[in-house]
C-alpha cells in the first residue's frame, strides 16, 4: 500500500526525524516486576517485564514475548508501549498509575483494505485497573474530556521543529507547522482526548492524508508531552517513532454557554 493516501505534498519521513529530542528517557523501573491489568471491557493483560525492552504477556488465549518501552511520565505514572510480533500492524499503549491503580489502554490498529475517507488508523480507549479488580482503585478514573477545547499551544519537538495545536471541539483539532520542514503546512485531524488525572491528559490524533496516528501523555505540571507516532512509512513498513515536546500555552478561547462547540 503506498504511503500517500490523501492530498498531502509531504511524506511521513519529512517530519518524523529527531522527534524525541525533548522526550523523557525510558526507565528500567519495571524490570523484574509483574502487572495484572483488567480493562473495563473484560480484557485482561498479565505482564512480566523480564528485561528493559522485553515483556512476557498473556491475554486470554493469546500470549507472547515482545518489545515494550516504559517511561515514568508523572510521579508513579508509567507510559508502557508494546508492539506485537504476531500482529505488527497493532500496538497497545498502557498508562498506569501504580499508586491509585488507575489504568488507560490505547489500542491502535493500522487497518488494511479500503477504509474510504476515514483515517487508516483506528483507536480504542479503555479504562481499567491495576491488580485485583475486586478492589476499587482510588483517584480519578480516566475519562473523555473537553478541557482542551479552545486552547492554542506550541509544541517544540527539537530546535528545528515546532507545531501549533488548536483544539477545536471534541472530535477535531488543527495543527500548523511554525518551524521545520513542513513550515506553513496545516491540517485538521480527528483526535481523542482523555483526562487521566489533574493536569494530565492522554491525547491522540489520526491523520486523513497519511497513515499516521499518535499517542501522547501531556503533563501540564512539567509542560511536556511524551509519546509516539505509529505510522506506515514510505517503504510500506510500520514505524513506531518515539516523540516528545515542550509545551507552551499561547491562549484559551472561552465560548458563551449557549454557543459551545461540539
């Protein structure tokens, strides 16, 4: 499948390089630890982190030993990204607070075949619990949020790349390249935003023009985002590209109560 599916004048590789310049480094905190994650959908994942980038996992009748990456994106809160040898077009990103035991799973699939005018990537967000599901977690349950609507912010990925984000409504946001190879390019994409805790958001988008999706954790106490791009490169291979940025808020629009966006 060719990479260029929409009407873009650029390719993924034009902007995907060096996107991890400001990213929080990975951690080995989870090595030799086990986690049981029970999602609200009923799906259960048993994880055993055997090496810095190797996890033994089981979910129902499926199991395997695959790659993972763990980053502590906030105190006691881990971004755990997994790829699967048996399903290379899928990935699973877990956000886990080991103190409150709140969990959010983001399942991303690069669909095959004709997807019409929809983005090629499909994503499913599902909250869950760490450990014994019979014991309720504490703290804030991850849920969809409207908190970002009206916000304009700059995301600096490296000294040579900066993008503006404008959060339009519950479904769409606009990006605009301020500095970088795509300077002047812009588009409006589908997004999903969940609030994980106070000043903590999980934000993703799925592009129409290219087979590209993202998963990012926004830490507003640190004003940093940490995550990745999940895409099909120009060579047709899956790319799981680490990324992170420094966040600077520019302005917030406040809509009248009787004229709220979608």
